[in-house]
């Protein structure tokens, strides 16, 4: 069985290669996914179907959005990822932000995700 850190590294790798179905396969059936509403794709999502809508919103807002993962560390059932997100907003405006992602992993599945962001400038 994969360690909690490995599960999150797999999720980041799947996102990096644009393989959202592989990322979705790592989600628990009762997953809770929260991203600040200050982001164009933010909100609170419950269950894989709603989390799929999060990724649809992300795709609708960015062309593309990439993550540079600085660090991933586990603390019990929590895994923290420190990332820098950047890309081009639909319509051509470059934007980016720093973030900390806090995941809870249970049974080798992502049970929850909470994103905390550091926005240097408003993202339109």
C-alpha cells in the first residue's frame, strides 16, 4: 500500500500530466475539497462528482494552470504540499499564486483537501 505522501505525490503527478481521471481515482467516495472563493475556480465540493466540477472550473478559468511543487511532507494522516500555481487566465492574462495544500489521507485515498493561498495580486 502506498504511503500517504506517495498518494499525494501521485495526485500531483497526475495533475501535472493533465490526467484528471487518474487523480479522481485517488479520491475517497466522501471526499471534501475546499479552495478559496477568491480564486476563479474556488468553492467547496463534496464527493467525486462535485470535485470533478472543481476541475472543470479550473479548466474553464485557466489555459493552462501549472503547479510547481516545492515540498510534500506527511504529519500523521495529513499531508502538506507547498506549491506555486501559475498560468494564463482564459482571455490571455498571466497570473499566479502561492499555496499550501493540506490533504487528509485515509485508506490510501484522499479524504479531504483544503487550499490556503497567498495571492500577490487579485486574480481576475
